[in-house]
């Protein structure tokens, strides 16, 4: 399988929040890089074309777009 990521990802286990349109819900960040992340959610969700991923422990917010979705797993690219 060919690696298509722009930067190497590192395994993490961090709590996050997906925020859009004044709402938000919890997620778990499973891997992270300078260009994107893989996040897990409790149940399949419909996401907008852009949202903000908040990582409280790191005190960062990333504007994201979903790249792929597989049930409760979502790959995102940072913008």
C-alpha cells in the first residue's frame, strides 16, 4: 500500500471536540501529524465540509476538512 500522507503520523490517545455551527461533540484523536489526524466518534455522524477540532490538553484548535469516513473513524486534513 502506498503512503499518501503529507507528514508522518504519531499514535496518540487524546480527547477532542468536533465543533461546528455553535455545536460540538466529543471524539478521540488516535493519531496526529502536522497535516491531519484520525479521530474516532461514538456513533456515525454527518460532518460539514469544514469544522474545528479542539484538543484541550494541547490547547490547540485546527480547522479541518474530512478526507475519509469509515463508520466511526474519520480521517481529517488540517487547513
